[in-house]
């Protein structure tokens, strides 16, 4: 690919040249030391992709979207690309001249173009954690192409994978450019860890969970990638401008991942409802009868929602956190939609309500707003995630079935944070450990549930056709026709 596009960064015009080894809009050509360091890392990245990325795909030609600019109205082009030939690059959103730090104790000061010495360790830690999630999800999803329910879905999987790879490049760029030898070592570490590896696992627990069936993939991209959206949006407010610009562009790509998840789950629900209508089944809780139709019953979908929401909620960390407070006060990581919140953006005298389990009851406790930054972000996440469930429930209601998917309570099945020692039901009841264990199979998938889902994972590789447990999409990618060959298998 030899296209040249232009992006205006302040008063400097920077070309994105896809003939370069590392396509970029950060003027890499004129930073010889950085260019050399990243070009040294690049073959190691390719080795990682070949070893830990999608299996047996090197000869596939995939209809992929490639970023060629950062203008939201025309930033990407589509075309068939062989997977190993995809061009990962470094792209930052345009610099906003005159931008000031929007929150924290440095509010109103010019944003930083270099790392402030007093915040070096904090910034580096945040970038490492965010960066580590990107290759982890690729590793979790590496076997899914073998059981793709359609070429359309296989293509969407690969699109998510290559963009997660580019997001790794984005974080590595920041580490190598701004953190010297330590940053280069961190970049190496990104490629040495592996999802679920006993000796060198990924940093965050959710990224060591198996994603070995397509329902899990759709749930992951809707719920867990939504955590990515929340975290990136918070970092996009950062007073460290290179991090802000990096995350602003990453959010452009992240939106597609959540689209894949929401529409994927929606299509599963649609096909289940269609099959039940065709068979004359009116009782959604007649799980055996529904499963005999070769579709996924709605109660099992609820169990998968419960699991993915609880695992993702742990990614927000402890609800009351001095680390979260420090990042906000320093101006490093803001709140979700920080600049749209109507307050002083410093919070020195503000409180935030955090819920705890006390003597068998949920009790609201006032914490300083600084210490409760993570709690607020988790609440924002649950509010944001509710939108998709509303749309899924409309599909069920239109089909005439009496069933409603719900988000589990934020304290359900938590391993980290305020509720980690408590036993709380999806509908927010505090119970004993024995009571919780007695009913957990009603809330979370059992081995037999997972075995049934796995039994449906039979690939469908014919153009325009779909596995029997999922409906076709309403619209093709980039408005392509129904029988478009999204992946050319060789």
C-alpha cells in the first residue's frame, strides 16, 4: 500500500507513508534514535503475532479497514489484505493548539509535551497496564477463526485483532519515546507475557480468561472492550498530551469492537427468537426444548452476561483507591467525559457515594471524590453498558416473549474491590457463602452450559451463509452485498 495522506498537527503537515516500515504521523523519520528503537522492536512484534496471534491465517486475504489518517470523516480505507501484510502504524489525533490541563491540581496550565518528572512512575505504570491488555485480547481470541459462524464474522474477528495490535503499537510508541531504557524494556515485556500463562500471565485477570467460543467473543467485545472505552476516554483527558492524543485516536477504532459485540449478541438473540417462533415454543425457560433447535437459550445468554460484567467490573480496580486519586489530582487520568461534567474539576471539597456490604445489607457511604474516582468510573460503565441490553430486549419483546435481560449488580461475583469478600446476588441481595454457592449455577454457566455452547461452534465458510445459531447482519461491511467474500481462504 503506497497511499499518502496528510494530517495537520498544529502548523506542521505530516505525511502518513505506507511505504515506510512503520507508517506514522509522528514524524518518525526525523527522530533517528526513536526510529531505530522501534524498527528493532518491529520484527519481535511480527514474531509475536505469528506465534500468539490468529492461528493458521497467514494465507487468508481479509477485507480489512486500514487507518490512513486521523480525520473522523475519512480516516480509513477498505481492501483485501493478507494477514501478515497488514500495516500496523503509529497514529495520534491532531494536536489542539492552546490546550490546557482540564482537571486536577494543574487545571488550567498548558498540557505537558514531555513527561513531568514527579509523575514519571505513575504515567509509566498506567501506559504499561493499558498496553498489556491489547496483545492479551489477541491471544485470547487466537483460535476462534477455526469455528467462525460466517466469513462476515471471521472478518470482524480479524479486524478487532489487527486493531488491538495497532493499539499495542500506540502504547509502545509512548513507552519507547518518553521513558528511555525502561520504556524499551517495558516494550519487550509486552511481547513476553501471554494470556493465561502460568509463569508470565497478563497483568489483569480478565485478560487471562478463556475466550474459546463465539458467544464469549461477542460478550467480550461488548462488555470488556467497553472497559477499554472507559479507560481510554479517561486517559484521553490527560494533561500529558501525547497520551491524550494517542487515546483519542484509539477510541475511533474501539467503537467498532463494541459494535461487533452488540450486533453479535443481538443476532444470536434474533435467531433464538426466530427458531422458537418457528417451533411454537412459548416458554423461554424450557431450555432443553430450545437447545434442541440448535440455538442458544435466553437464560444461558443471561448467565454469560453475568459472568462478563462481573469479570470486567474487576478491571476498574478497588472502588476506593489512593492510586486513582493520585492520577486524578496529578492531571494524568480524568473521569469519563471529564470536560462535560459541570463542576470545578478539582473536587477538593467533594464527596462521592460508594456502596458497601455491611452486616448483610448494602449501605451507601460517603467517600472523598478523589478516592472514589474508580467507583465513579465503574458506575459510569454500568450506565453505559445498559444501552445495549435495552436494544437486545427490544428484539425479545418484538418477538412476543416474556423475558428481559438485565445487568447484574456491580457487586456480583467480584474478586477485586469493595465487594471482593462478599456474596451478592445479581439482583443486589447480600447472602451467605452457602446460599450463594447453592444458587450460583442459576447465575453462571455450568460445565454443561459451556459444553452445549461449544457443540454449536461449527464453522460456516460459504459466502453469504451463517451458522444456524446466529442471524445474518442487517447490513454488510462498507455496504457490501450479501454474498461478498469477506475472507478469501486459501
